[in-house]
């Protein structure tokens, strides 16, 4: 099966998204140093949990096909 847009981004988090969450959680925007710390945390968290995420996605697909 050929995919129409194989390089399409499926999920992204922008600095604007991060700043919105910071304002909601800590009541202020982050500075450059804090943004870099957050970036490292996001990368670690997403890469650490990506196997679990894919497993959940594919499990849902298989369950949906059976029903």
C-alpha cells in the first residue's frame, strides 16, 4: 500500500504549546534555559515511552478489526 504523505508530521509540540502549559501549570512563561531543559525532558519522555505508545496503537487497531 502506498502512503500519500509518508513524511507528514503526525504529532508535534511547539514552544508556543510549551509556554501555554507553563502558564497554566506555573503561572509564567519559561526562559531560554528552561525551554532547553523542557526540550530534553520531552525528548527523553517521548523516546522512552514510544514503544508503549506504538503497542497501544496497534493493539487498538487489532481489536477494532476483530469487532
